[in-house]
C-alpha cells in the first residue's frame, strides 16, 4: 500500500481527519466514527490537504455545493455503486434509502444500501448525510444524528425553499 498522509481540519462539527495516498483522498473522519481505519504508519502532513481544507471551508460557509477533489474510497463493488449514487443527490435535497436502492437497480437492497452508507469513508464529500428514512426521519449516521441534522440544515439555508429536504417517494 502507498504511504498514507493525514492532517486534521477544524470545522463547525469538530476536528475532521483527512487521509490520502498517491491515488487520492481515502478517508474523512469525524471526531468519533463507527468504523475506524487502521492508522498504523500514517504520516502527518498538511501539504496534501490544502484543497480539501479550502473546499470544506467554502462548503461550511455555504459557498460550495459540489466538491472537486480526487477521491479514492476503497470498498466492495456494491459499496462503490452506492457511494457513486450518493454523489448524484443534489445539494440541499434528500433521498430515502429506498430511493438509493432503486437508483442502483437493487430495489430489495434497502438494508444493504444503509450498511454501505454506514461504511462511507468520505462523508460530507460523498454526501451520505442526504439519505434519510422514508418517513423523513433522521436515521443512523457515522458522525451522529446531530451532525447529520447540522449538515442538512446548513444546506437547507443555502437553497431555494422548494428544493429543501424532501425525500422522493
């Protein structure tokens, strides 16, 4: 495996840890995570993360809707398909887990979609926070429900009202 560099990034939701190798960004970690990567051999370096830092600052300021970063999440083929579908959810909008299962052509895969969302190594950048329960409820999120609510509220403040937080049915 390539060398992994990491650095911490201050944000309104706490200190985030970004980690990357030569292929791109591998992880964006919350202060507490359900699924922690092994960190043996990681080397601290701020240099590879200037774009990540700038884009996250613009996102939290409501000035950036789409990230333009080299992302290199590792996962199964199924997880990759779920994470790719997550990137199609527009800023300020939400989808249900069922919507996501339909989007990847697996209408019976609602639970599996939820598990793949939970394994997303690049939350915020791959916006798993935009997936909610079919009834509009805030369901599990690796950074905690309060963080999910914060991210959805942040986006809602920066989009026209008619596009805010609606799951398609």
